[in-house]
């Protein structure tokens, strides 16, 4: 989906809401904007053709040419009031009635299914003189009850009207008792309904049911049930109404009308828009006997629906059904679908049953506890849309996937549907699909409290497929220590599978993908990250504990920009031609080419996982490498979501694999694996050192970014107020869990006390707390262990004699929060000035001149970044030249950009990422010399 189409859909949605109202329901979280249809396909404004496996009304296919022609021809000829005499309506009525039992020999045309039901009920009430109505529980999505009651809908919390009784339809698939017991109980319920109507002063006028029980989730009633209810209702003086809005027109494959599945003769049959293939025409079919009772006083029995154009549409539909043998098609294609679906659902914990017949299926989903899987069904419907297939959901719990394609569906469409559904259900098993709204209990249990309104992916993504492991690890919400998710832990064999997949992809299709196509894929991925920006920001906040506004404003936009930047490089990775001296007296032609390094293992830290994953994936993919990503065990969620987007964007299987797990298992396996050509790691120097050693065995290339102890130098002439704001950001952004955090604050003695006091004020003004509260400026540290580490540094700072001017404690005992902390008068050889704390702890120290500032700044094993605060341009450049760091910022902090090389000197790492340097680090240079 491109961004432009999303905008178009949103703009149309806004206009729709303005005129239709906010509450008018739509399918899908992001509305699908469709503009045309053909056969079984619907085209969206995103340019995607969606397979319509839901088909609300066009039974004979979208824009069926025969129907279109009939409507156009008739509209060009005549469209008049129904009470003139003209042929089309009569011709249509004759054709329609010919499909019914001869007893049902009259039809009243209406505009819709609802109107048909209402008219049928009115007829029944007048005929019987009774007011009571018995309906099946959830027919017409539960609206039959509302219609009978004349309430506005399901959610109106009125008691059922005293004249309406709803029957819970027995379902043999959901009841393990003997059939007779199920039937007896159901019929007792009917008797009780009739008795209670009577007690309330209502005789019964009608029993209204949908023969396929289609909106109830396609139930399997005990043989004889419908017949027995009809008999009882009739014995009590009522009529039988079959609502065929969904089940008619050969849908079941075996019968043309659904009620023919039973040994009953309904008194009235109600029909809806499928009659006209979506054109608004419905009908009530009934008997002469019944209709003759009504005199000419009932003028409005026949609305203006039966006009010639509607009649032409309906007639064309009936002819198409007959000419193309669509009922037979429903039988044949339906049988194939049923067979495949039954195979598909074997051994799937979330699928309880396949229901339905002909071309109308339901897949009943359950959650982990065997309860109705409402959230799971919603997830699959959304996921299928992303796969280009439209299905829906039904049933009182909305947990039955509704598959009801147009009657022209062919085998190839079934195969496509089943293939996509298989992939989607595979995905579901590796995705925690509890949605907050649907399951508040589980939401609280897993600590999300409605903050990430999207299913979490929890599996491993290998070779384009999702898998799960029995070995799982807990991902905790740092803000309260609760469980956010349980994620499969990749083991050595998973890493091996991922590497093998990456190697195969490297040698296969991916090798032939030209740069321009890699660019298109990266841009598409950027579009998807943009589309899911809110979800990704929330995942980062949930997983890491950072205030949600920070990833929304920084991490996610940076990831998008990074993918776009490297999309730009993908088709511009060039070599050179090199003049040379020749060979054995003959001239030579020499040139260089840049080739992908091969399989890159990308090991991601937990502080800004999405962004760093983009930093590693962007250049690697632009240059044609394949990648195995190992997210940090503390924060894998956003990368797992990203893996889903990579899949959706259409990267070939194996190009990107994601194996969450522990560093000493999955990380180590990746580093040791002979099939990996390069490791790109961001993390601590200790682990970086181990990686470099292990990589030596197999001569892997390495890029290591290992953190820092970056100085912020406030020179004598600096704008102190601006400097303090920047310094505070460098200390407290992301809770100080930033490799480039500016934690050593070197201040000219003339400005020293002022800076110390302002910094203390800013630290005290930080709002520490709930990452999802918009007022929060600093969230929680990643884990209990890390909190203890940061607190121990604070204790060491105190013990070392530094002056604590702000913070130093914990604001609350719940969650891993620490106060923003500032130490003044810190010695540069103390632990809090030397070691990377990775928390919101600043060490302020004075200097007397520029030379001393530079000396202190460089007196560290690290060399990642530094900031200089000054108004003196010349001094800025001079100091910048003297600092041994990968990046110098002047009058700002973390002004990073995907175009700028990123990396450190000394213990801060080896190599550079981003920009052209990122491409260089992702390619091998080859020389070709031709002796001419
Ligand atoms: C079983 C059933 N009856 C009646 C209706 C109402 O039809 P309409 O939308 O044409 O009013 C529907 C619509 O979905 C339905 O499914």
C-alpha cells in the first residue's frame, strides 16, 4: 500500500464521516478504498487487485457484463412507476417464481432484505392476528431481533420486547451430547418461548429464520429441528418465514433456495440485494392463499422497487445463474474448497472447525484457552487483506471467518484463497493476537493495558515463514515489570536454518534483483513503517519503557528516512576505471566493481532497536546482501513487527531473517557460523571484543559500534541556556540509554556554577513516569538488572566524593525508574566519568582553558561523539579537529542523519555505518584487469 493511497482512503473516510456519521461501520482498521470491480476481483486505490472471498451481494461477480448490459439497456428504454403496465416486472416475477415450489406463487418486490423481512412480519401479523414473533438467535447478524422489536440495533441495551423471543439454535458441532438430547432441549426451548409469549399476552405470528444459519456462524442443526419448530409454530397459529438474503440463489450448492434443505414449505420467503447482484431489489415470495386475504386497501405492499430497471437486473442474474450453471459450480468448487480447508485446519490450535457448505464457509477460531477467538478472527481478516484477499467475520462472537465468494469462483481462486489463508494461519500461530479491546483480561495479564492496539509478533521469521519454539522468553514491560509478551527464543539450529536460508537467497532470486528493484522494495518498506508508525512507536514504548512521543518523533522517522536514503543508493553503487601501467608490455584495462559481502549477521541492541535495525538493514539490502537479524532479548517486539512489514513489502524469502534470542546462544551461533560473511554489531565493548575474537576464526568482516562516554564541552563564550537544554537532552533522552549520550559535561570555570545549577533545575523538572502519558519526559530503564547497575554507579559517584546536585534515587518502587541525576565536581578518573553507565546520570567537571578541555575530553577509552558549545566558529572547528571521536556536533546533540557516516574511534568501535560509508561497509571491492 502506498502512502498516497492511504491518504486518499483517509480523505474519503473523513468526508464519509462528515456526511454518513462517525459510527457507520467499516471493514478494516485502515479503510479499504475500492474503485472498481471485475468478476471475483476488486481494485483498491492502492493499485492492488483484491480477491473477493467475502462478496456481500454480487453473486454473479462484480460488474457482470450481462447484468450491466441489462441495466443499461433497460435504463435507456424505460424506468417508470410500478403501477403502469409494462412487461419487465412481470417477466422477472415469472422467472423468479419458477425457481420456487409452485405453492409459493406470488412476489412483492422491495428494495432490501430488511424491508422484505419487515413486510413479511407485517403480513404474518395481519394474517394471524397475533403479535408474537419467534426468531433464531443471531440471524441477520442479530438484527432480526432488532427488526422484530423495532429497536435500533444490537447494542441498544433494551430488554427484548415482550413480543419477541429469540431461540438459541442448536449446533451439533458445538455439542457433544447425543443428537436426540440436543434436539429435545432445543425444542423445549421453543415450547418455553411459545408459553412465555402466551403468558405475556401474545399469540405467535411468525417464526423467522435464516436457513443456512449463516450469520450465526453456520451451525449444524440436528436433523428434524427446523421441521419440528415449523410444526410447533404452526400449531400455535403462526407462519414460517425463511430469510434467504444470504442463503439463496444456489449458494448451498445442493439446493437453489436454502429452505429446500429441510422438509418444510415456508409461508413467506424474504430476499435481498443479491437478487439484483447488488442492485437494490429484494422481495417477499408468498402464496396466493395468503395474499388474497388482503384487499386493495394494502396499497403499500408493493413499493417502487419493482421497477423495470431492477427487474432487468434481477432477470439477468437469474439467467446468468442458469446459463453458467452457477449452482453446480458452487457444488463442485465448494467441495474442493471444503476438502482443502479441512486439511488446512488440521493441527491448528486456533482453528476449531470448518463450517458451512457449497460456496459458504466458516472457520471457527478460538483463543489460547479454547474460548471464541474474536481477536484472532479480526487479526486474520486484517492479515488476509494485506495478502490481497477479502474475507469477513460472523457469529455472535465474531470469531468465525466468513468465506462467501461470488458464485463464479473457480478452482484457481480457491487455491489462491487457501494458499493465502495457510500463510495467514501460520502467521497467527507465531503472533500473539490478543487485541486489547477484545480481551481486556489478557491485555492486563500481559501488561499492555490497551497501549499497543495491535497483535504482537512473537515467533521467528526464517526463509519467509514464521515459526515458533517451545523455548520462550519473557519480555517485560519496564514501566511496571509485567509481562508484555512471550517470544520464541532462537537456538543454534534456528540460526543455522536462518543462515542457510540467507545463503540460498543470496545465490538465488535475490542475486538477479536489479538495484532499481531493491530501491523499490526499500521504499515500499519505508511506506509501511510510515503506515505503522504509531504501532511501532507504541511497541518501543512498551518494550523499552521510553516515552511514546520520543520514538514517534525520532526513532521511527529516522528508520523511515534511513530506508529511503538507502533506497536512493541501491542503483548507484558504482566502481571505477583505473589507469594502470600495463602488463608485460601490453596495455591493460582495469576496473573495480562493488559486490555484496554476502550474508550479514546484524546484532541489535535494546535501546533503539527499530532504528538500529534500519541502520543495518538499509545499507545491507541496498547493496544486495542478505541478512540474519538477532534482536536483543530485552526488546525484540518492534523488530518482529518490522519483519512482518518486510514480508508484506515483498522481499524474497530468506533475504531478511529475524531470530530473536539470547546473545550467548543465538548471537554466539551467528558469530561462529561459517556461512556468515560479516557481523554488524551495536552494543557493549565487552561483547564487541568477544565478537571480534570469534569472528577472526572465520575471517568475518566486522562493524562494531560500542558506545561511549561522550563529552559535552561548554566553552567560555557559549550560549549557556541553549547549551543546558541540549546537554539535558543528551543526558535524559531515552533515559540516557543512548550510545552517544553526552554524559561528561566539561564546563569553562567562568560558567561552571551557572551550568551546574541550571542542569540541576532541568533534571528536577523532568517528568518521570508512565511512558504512555503525554506529559512524561523520561520513562523507565530497560530492566531490573540494568536499574541495579545504574543505581550502583550512583552509589559509587557518591562514594567517590562527587557533589550530587539532582536526583540520585528511585521515584517509585514499581517499574524500573530512576531519577535524572547530576553529579558536579566529578574527577575524570572516577568510575562515573570513565565508565559507560547507560542511564540518566551526568558528570559535570570544570576546566580552565581549551587545552585542558580537549585533554579531558580525549582522556577516555571511548571515542564515539562529542558536542562543543560555542559561538566562536573558528574555535569550534579547531576543537573539533582535536577530538578523537567519530562525530562532533557543534551547538547541538544527536544531529544524526542517514547520509552521515556513524561510528566510533578507540573502544567505541570499528568501521562506519550509514551514508556512502554504510555502502562501502556492505560491499567487497573487486578489481578486474584485462590484458589487452
Ligand atoms: C440474513 C439477512 N437478512 C436480512 C438482511 C438485510 O438485508 P439488507 O441489507 O438488504 O437490508 C441481511 C443483510 O446482511 C441478512 O444477512
